[in-house]
C-alpha cells in the first residue's frame, strides 16, 4: 500500500505542475492575442481560446482535488492496517 501511496503523491505533484504550466501558457496566449487584436474575428478567436484554456485548467484542478482526497483516504486505510 505504501507503493500505491507514493504513486498517488507523484500523480498529485504532476497535476500541480501541469496546472502551473497551463496557467503560464494561458497568460502567454492572452498576451499574444492582446497584441494581435485588431478586428472582431481575431477578438472572438482570442476569447474562445482563453475560455478553452480556462476550462482545461479547471479540469486539471478538479483532477488534482480528487487525487488529493484519494491520497488522504489511502493514508487513512494505511493507518487502519497498522
């Protein structure tokens, strides 16, 4: 069970890094779109791209929360076995 717990912690860490990476990409993408916004279609594309990236970050955050709660439950199970 300890091996599973270590794997669970690793997954949580990876999700945290993925969230930070996607957040950074989203900020970079916003800056690019802000420089290129001239016409309405370009603004609309920028808004759609930002909404999509925001959704991806939201999904990753939810996965991380689930991973953290799974780790806590696994820790409780390990404590009960001892």
